[in-house]
C-alpha cells in the first residue's frame, strides 16, 4: 500500500479524460484519489463526476487550482489553455500533469519554466508523453539499440485511422455535451490566435501554418519526443519538410557519437483507414530494431520490439520482445507518482518538453525557407 495518496483535480473532461485518465485514476486508487473534475460544459463535468465517483464537479478551473484539498492538477484542456492553467497551478503551489504538448510556442514554454522556478514549495510539472513510459520502450528498445555500434538510418512513422474508430471499440462510451458559455468560443479563438502568432512570429498565420503547427503539437509530438529520446537528442538540422494535409513528412540530419552522419525520415498522417501504424525503427550494419505501438484507446494491446540481425553463420534471425502487458498510460501514471511522492527525477519535464518546442521551431523555420523559395 502506498504511503500517501495524491489528491487530484482534473481540468478538462473531454475524450482523453473519459477514455484514459479518469478510468486509470480509478484503477490506481491506491495511489490517487480524484477530488474534483472541471469542464467548460456543466453537463460534461456532472457526467464525469457521476460516472467516475468524483465528489465535486464545476465549470471553474480556479476552484480546483486554489483548492487546499488538491495536490495535483491534471491539465487535460486544449493547447491554448495549457500554459495559463499550468502557470496558475504552479503559483498556487500545485503539481501539474499536463497532457502533451506542453504548449505550442517557445515563449509560452519559457513562461511555464520560469513559473516553476519561482513557485514556492517546489511544485513540479510532468508532461504526458506516455509512449516514452511504455515498458517495452524503456527496457527492450533502448537496450537493443544500445548494441548497434553505428546507426545507418532511422525512421519515425505514425500513420493512423480516425480516433473515433478506436474510441468506439474501447468500451468507455465517452459523451460530449455542448452547453458552453456564449463567449467560450471567442475566448478560445483569441487565445489560440495569440499562441499561433507567437509560434509564427513575423509571418502570416495562414490556414496551412495553423494546421501544421496544430498537427505537430498533436500526433506529431508523440513521435518526435519519442524519436528524441530514442536517438539521444535533437537532430543537427532539418533538411526538408513536406506539408500536404493530412500528411506531413520531414528529413532530419543526425550524427552518431563516433561522428558519422545518418538521416532520419519522419512520416505521419491521419486518414480513414482503421489502422494504427506507429513505430520508431533504427537500422545498423548487422542489426535493426523497431518498436511498434498500438492504439492506446483500447487497453491492453501489446507494444512490442522487433529485432532483425545477422548471426555468426550469416543467417537472418528475428526476435520479438514484449517487456510487459501493462499499457503505457498506466506505466506513466505509476512513474508520475514515483516522481511526485518519492522524488524520482521527471524524465518528461518542462525542460525536456522545451526540446520538442525547439524541434517544432526548426521544422517551422524550414517550412518558411521552402515557402519563400517556392515563391521566388
């Protein structure tokens, strides 16, 4: 039995809350107790409270942020509210688990980092990159790629079908209400507009730029954050990007520790085919390793590592490794507890997430260069 239960307030009662976080908080009741849930829709907040046995529901996030009965805020709101609610929670002395991305712009990320440094009593921010906590990634994948002396090439791919297909088979039956305050849409658009202007500083915020930025902060952030950890950091440069909604690609220039360069391709998009092709693959001279992810919305689907290598007899051998059946979100929430209660360093910290924002900025800059060249 855990020595302490963390008292949680959930801000944002949408799909990821109803399908993932609120059920997991219930299942991990030995570690967490959910004290309150907040959503802009009163009907949604009330539904979540009733379904998940949460004692308090509200439409005011600051009730949770300022409550003395809450230790930890789950910030599950849309991107434009990540920074303001995270900063407010830190100023109130609360820990924060903020769903990825931390935010969309470097300036907003720096504001969160500064608020964390100034906050009294040392509250911490944990960014929800659950793929990086999957046991098969932490154990098998990283162990196997460490035995590749020189990387020749790597690939990050995430081509998936519509989320609604997978959610519909999750057994969670999320609901969505639209009883929003009359000025809610205006405020959201104003905040998002300011955030996009921050990201594309000095550039026109076109629909294509908006879509690209939002995609990288959404599905793209999973892949690129995983790529960073798997390959040991940021690329040296972005050689090229393609922006053809709903598909996006990039080529990154990396370098081995021994100095030899290699390329990494990134390809991602969402179509209507119900498949989940998400993997990171690394190729060496005599060995290749890939980790294959499945949809996280259906609990218990395996995350496996596939290894192909040349043996001493000149034969191709293949192995499949699955470290655990525990899903990545549950592993992430166990890690969150260890970090906040037992002092384990946070891997997906604000400083770490700033690296993703830096990579987004590198990709945005390359897009701007290519756009300018295409017009000249």
